[in-house]
């Protein structure tokens, strides 16, 4: 009798396994010929056309008036300031709130922010949330039930929801499309003020993670260039690849389901709002500076540079949309460098064209300084392989290389208090040309930013802002914070990592502080991962 039950149990397990395998194969086959849904109402909408009618619009128009079309910029360096700025602006929104992100986590910082977004919608503010579907952990279907909130997914997976665990199979079946992602980040209030930069939405981007926190940069922006940022958002929002989240619902949630979601959200908010991190956000220096005198802005000429949504199509189908990395906006700026090029790129994968470009600058006497992640600090070890294979050549050419150490969060050095973490990783994306032209945005120096992902950033002509970014670079590349990679003095074919620990110089002859498996597996990954996908 026991044997019979065991056989029945084993048969059920096997049939269950076959069922899931068959379902996975079905998803793989269906995704290879799937098309976007089109049988839903498409509602076009654009940025609020009269920002001067809002309090923020009037306030910031006064600050930029009479400055020959210049926009204003305030550098946001710390994670707590970055979240505080978004919360503060959401609370001051009167007409519109537009949010665009590559990743949204289901965690404490997101709950704190989304609570203020909902509060804005309750005040009759129109909220548009545009997310890439690759990194969507926080479920927003219930939010879209609010009459003032719209949620759209860019280039979505078509078999999410119930079949969410089979995304890997869908990715394999529709690789050419799903491998191209919207990497843009923007937070725009009343078309009068915006935040752009490298931060997605999640604890690690706002110095709230207990595991790893990301060193990042952002810009609080006012003035004419905000309208350009809004134009970028509108282009993506109204594109054929931005699909309302309701289209993918398996069934319409009942009123009871919606109310239950609200109760759960309130419970999570209560827990998050009483946390030590929430108190740190409330004590943010940026909030201190937002009183009567307001935040200090650097006024300078600028322009927004961004890819067109059609970049997700194959090149022969995408037309002539601007591609950020080597497009007509950025390439001339880089090639015009006369004395010094300073680059901050967490995922740095130089292809042959980039190497030749660096060589041309170095032959003209340009000093190139580069900060990227070390193998120990990177959150994407596979990308490090593309950098590591080019590192010896970069050193031979004379590029000054720095790699971030996996130490405490360096970007919080100006905070009243420090949110500690077990590991830090670089995530800021910026470059400075001749200490006067600055780029800050979402673009990395890698093939993915060049050819696969869409990006958004600002080019700003300002020696003052350039000086602030250079100061950050100089601080983060101190020996206590980063490794300086140099050629070995006794053998130029080898290189060493120099650093400082407890006030004493330390030298490494292999990838420093990286775990055993990272050091072992990384060379293996370099063989199997094509450079074009990094």
C-alpha cells in the first residue's frame, strides 16, 4: 500500500514537472511570434503647457528670468537628498507629476515616495508613471485604478502576471526586442522642475539598503531645459511601445481587492515612515535649504540629449533617431577636448572605436582620467569582463585608471549622519570636458548604452558645475576610497592596484578584495559573454 502511494506521488510530481516544462515551451514558442496588443484605447497626453501658472513655475521663472535662456542646476550627490528632493517636489505638485524609471523596487524608499505620489493624485494632480518592464518589482496595477494615475510599461513582456516566472523563456524567444530597454530616468513636476541622473527607484539608489548602496549623481533642474526633458518623456509616453499596465491584467480586480491593497500599503507606509531611514530623509540638507532662501542653482546654457523610442527597433527599421552615445549631440563635445577628459562610468566597456578615440586624444596631450567599478565593488560582474580585457591597453596608452573600493558609502560624506552599508558600488554616469562642459545622465560608456538601451542626459556649459563634479571625482578617487591602477615599475606588461588602508599604502597584484568565485568565474565569463551585449 505504501509502495502504491509512493508511485502515485512520484507520478504526480513527474506530471507536474512535465506540465510546467510544457507551459515553458509554449511560452517560448508563443513569444517568438508574439506582437504588441493593439485592441485598447490609446490616449495621447503631453506635459502641462503653462508651468508659469503654478507656484513652482512662478518661483523658478523668477530665478532664471533675464539670464539669456539659461537653466538652473543643483547637484544632488547623496542618496537621502535624492529621495528628499522627490518627496518635497511631489508634495508641491499642483498640475502634473511625470515619473520615468528603468527599475522600481518593492522596498522601503519606494513606499515612502509612492505614498507622496498617491497624495498628489488625491489633490487632483495628473500622474503619469512610465516604467521599463525589465526591472519592475513594485506592482502598480492597483495604482492605475486611481482616476488621476496612469501607468504604462515600455517594451513590455507580453506574458507577465500569471506567467511571470517564465520571463526567461519569453526573453529567449523574443531576444532581439526584449534585449533593448528604456534606461531613461526622469522626475518632472508641473513641467517647471525636474530631476535627472543615474538613479532608479529602490533602496540601493537612495542609501537605504543594508546590503549595497550605490554612489550616484543627480541634478535638480529648473528653466527652459525642463521643457526639453518633458518633450523626451512625452515622446516615450505616446510611443507605440508604451502600453497601459491594465492591458496585461489577467482579470479586473474587485473593489474588495483594491481596498485590501490600500490597507497593505498603509501598513507598509506606517512601518517605513517610522524607520531610522525615514528620519534621515527628513533631516536631509536639501530640506534644510528649501526654506525662504530656497535651493541655490547654478545658471548655465544647457540642452537635453536623448534617444528616440524607435531605438529599440533594429537599426534598419529605427530611422534616424538620435543615439546618445555617439550621436551628433555628444560625440563633438568629446572630440573637442583640448586638455582634460574626466569620465565617471560604473559600467565601462571600451570597444575598438573608443580605444582609437582615446588614442587620438592622448596623442594631442589630453589627460584622460577614468573612474569605474572594481571587480569587488561592481554589481554586474559580467560587465567587468569587457573592461578587464581592455585594461592593459588603456594603461599602455596612458589613461589614468581608478576603480572604486567596496567600502562604506562615500557619497554620504557631506551628510549629518551616514547610512552604513556592507558594500558600495559606483552608479554615477558623468563626464567633464576641459573642466567647463559637463554631462550627467543615464548613459554608460558601454555598447549597451550605445546601441541597445535608450538614454537621457544633459550637457551643461558651466565651469562652476564642472568644478563640483571634479571635486567629487577627486574625493572618490582618494587612495582610501579607490584603487589606482598603474603599470608595474619593473614590468610594464603587468599592472598593480595601489590603495591606502589605515593610513598605509597597500599594493595588490591581482583583483583586490574580490571574492574567490568572482576572480575564478570572471575570466570564464569573458569567453562566453559577447562584448556587444555588455
